[in-house]
C-alpha cells in the first residue's frame, strides 16, 4: 500500500513585528509581543491541514495494516486504531461504516494488487511454466513485504470478525488457484507438460504450498521468510 502523507503540522517560525510577514509564510500569529524597536519576535502556532479526499481513508487502512504486523497477533480494536491515528472512533466511522468494512478495504487492496500483477505476468510471459514460477514468487514476495496483510490472507486476523470477510478470502484464494490452473493448461498446450497432466491437481499443490508458507510466516512471528529456498522448491512444481 502506497504510504500516505501524515497529517501535517506546522512548526514554530520566526517573523518580524510586522504580522503580514508571518502571514506570507502561511502562519498567523497566535500570540505576539513586540516593543517599539521592532525587534524580531517568535510566532508559534500549530497548523492542522485538512486531509485531502480519500487520504484519511487510506491512512486508516495503513494504520490497520501496521497494527496487524505485531508478532503477538492481538485483536485490533477500533479504540486502539483511533488512538494510533490520534482521532476519535467517531472519526473512523465517518469513513467506514464498520470495522468489517475496514478489513474489506484491505482485502480489496490485496486483490487489486495481486491480480493486477498476475495479469501483467500472463501478458508478458509466454511460457506457462514460467508463469507459474513468477506467480508463485509474486505471492510469496507480497506476503514477505506485507506481514500484516498476510495475517488477513491466512484468516488469522479475521477470527471473531464478520464471517463475510473469510468468505472474501476464500474467493480470493479460489481465483488464485484458477489462475495457476490456466498457466498449467498453457504449459500443456505448449507441450511443456504431458497431455494427460492434471492441471487442477498441480494448481492445488502449488496453492497449498503458498498457503503453507503464508501460515508459517504469520503464525511464527514473521521470522521464517516465505521466499526462503523458493527458487529450489518451485522447481519441483514445474518439472
């Protein structure tokens, strides 16, 4: 997820006794004192910038993903999320109707990212088995770089949350399996694999491997990297 700019705060500035000089620097003096000699005075005021449309929503999703990266895997509450962002819980609900919608926002980001890159791989790489290799690497690398989202992918972060969230994840993994199955079918047409190869069984095997790597990463405190030895192991799936 692209990093969103944090809510800006202006620092103290130094201005002359002429208040217009302070205004020209984007800050109005909250308190000012000057003597007749016109000596410079300190003008300090915190300036709170209003987030751009959609920016606060993105900040909420980023904060949620960051909180999910905690190795202890504690359940995220809206109170803790609001505290992390220094806003009220009511402010969260101005952008999301429920915490379930916040998780849905993360799932939508995961879906759009993964399938956007998978489509790019299948467009640019002609050979089916190479597609399988690249997609497998993609799925494991995404997990490694996004530990909080990995907890969403394996369902660990969704325990005691709305049941529809796990349904969304199940649909996502089904789509991943279909993408891998199509790659194996392409490899069969290209005679990279025997004509009697069970493309569905191979896709299921690769996805099970990926899901296992994700689960070990999430449940092991993010210590064992998902991409560990992947270049060797993926060879067993495409031979």
